[in-house]
C-alpha cells in the first residue's frame, strides 16, 4: 500500500489533519494484509519502538477513536477496563486468550446456531458477535 495519499485521505475523511505522526499511525494500522487487533497501550508500545519520532498517547487515542467513529475500526470491549480495536470491521467472532491477552478472529462458520430467546420491546437484533475467553489447559 505504501502510497501516503491513501493514508492522508483516510485521515482527512476521519476529520483529522494528516500530520507525520498520524500518517505513521495510519500506516501501522492499515498497511497490512492481516487483521490487526490492538489496545491503545499496545499500539503506543509499538510506536515507541521507533525512537525517531515521538507520538503522544493523546494523539494515538484521538486518532484511533476518530477512525472508530468513521467506521475504519471496530471496538471490542472485553471488560469494563479494556477494549481492543480491530481493523476488520465486519461482524465476526473472537477468541480472547486470557494468558497472552491476544484477540484471535473466529469465523462465523465456526460458531453454530446461536439462539437469542429474549426480546426487548421496540428493539431488533442488529448483529451477534461472540467473545470466547480461552486459557491454557494445564
């Protein structure tokens, strides 16, 4: 992908000025073939490895949340204090490895027959996404 104009447009369409720091965040998130799952703290640690340019936690947070608001990222809340973000915004399921804190995609066809019996008046189900928590078996 390496074309900065794609990242500049993505930033602008998210309401962000395309600074060098934001372009770097955008490249890290979207210049890849595989889905990327991350927390803001994970992303901050990855970006800090490159000591040539400092990116504040506030810039990372604001950029990620602007991308989420625009629909470029999906947020997966795993508990009250922790959310992951996913570059795959389609409806799909996840494993959460509680030993490694890794979020792993689980294909829809790997989950069979989910039935929701309770209904809420005036509401309809928009989507169903399953989070399966796993741990080491020993």
